[in-house]
């Protein structure tokens, strides 16, 4: 069973901030930043051609969010994995499970993503 771990140097704003009516242009900028970070982190990873499970481990500088508030980062990173060709798609045919772990404190923020082929 194939597994890859990426350290993506990106944490999006809390999911709560999206509820407060963030303008589409700001969301687009955040998505572009996340997708570029994924592309750089995944530059040497071969595409997966079987369904996968994804585990997300937030690494945070300072106070972390509630675990569910990383969902925005998870979605942006998952989309970035599709955009750069690591995942064929993010539909249920390809992504069978997503787990978000509690944040770990460190000097620099990032999202560690483990992709496990099923």
C-alpha cells in the first residue's frame, strides 16, 4: 500500500471566518495561495491512480483553531492535490476518507498531509 506525506506550508483562515461573508476575490486569492503551496510541496510525488484516504495534521504557530475549523484548509489543499495531478479527482470515487487531527504547536505553521492508497 503506497503512502506519501507532504508538508504544505499553508493554513487558511478559520472556517468561521468564511461564514462572516468573505468576498469571492479574497477566497480566490486564498485558494491560489494554497494550490501553489501544494504544487511546490508535491513537486516530486507521483500521481495516485487508486482511491485514497487523507489525513491532515495542522502544525500551528500560536493558538490553534478548533479541529473542525481547519476544514477550509483541508478543502483548499485537497483541491490543490487535484489541480497539480496528484489526485485524479476529489469525488467519493477517489477520496474515501478524510481525517483532521488536533493541531500541534511549532515555530512555523503548515499542514501535513498523508495520502494513503487504499
